[in-house]
């Protein structure tokens, strides 16, 4: 059973809380339209797209009593039903957009300074995934998130 996109968040400005959108255009090797990490070409590895599992955000609240709205994690795509950690080093699709997992997106002191104390501990090893975008396309809420076989 594939995972699903539950939320999409972008912001053109550093430090601003990302805004929810229904869909976003993904550009191969560049990033997401309207996002601050959109490059004219050759985005550095793992900067074009970030994902986080809704289950990780829920566990943060359940286990550490830290409630964050998903966009406060500063990740672009909120998923449900797929272990994004398992996508490191693998190709996968978000809707019709082909991607490749680069590395875990571990929480940092900057994220904690923008949110709440304890976020680093609560999201360690489940803070999301940094990925590359390999094909142009649209990512929309409700899209399937599927690892390539």
C-alpha cells in the first residue's frame, strides 16, 4: 500500500513559516516553484525536496509532549503511510514526480530555535528526508508516495 501526501508547504523567505498549498510544481535538479530552495540549475544534493512523515510529528507530541503543526517542521511534503527513512539511497515517486532519497533530514539547533526546546531530541532519526527531484511534474495533496521496485 503506498503512502500519501497529506500536506505541502513552501516559503520564498528564509525564517518564514512555510505556507500550505494544494499543489506545487517540481523542477528536476532545481527544486519546488515558490520555495526558497529553488535553484536555476544543479541544486546541491538533497536540497530540492524535503519530506517528513505525519507519524513522526504525531510521535513527537505523544512521546515528548511537543505539539507542532506540520509546516513548523520546515519540510516541504508531509506524508502518511510510508517510512521516509527507508527511502535513503532509493528512487521513489511522489505523484508523477521521480525523486531520489539522499540522506535523513536530522533536526538542528536552528529548527529548535524556531520551534520548541526538545525538538532535536524528539525528531532525531525521524526528522524527515532530504531528496533530489529527478523529473518535472506536479505534486498534489492526496498523491501516492511509492518506492520504486
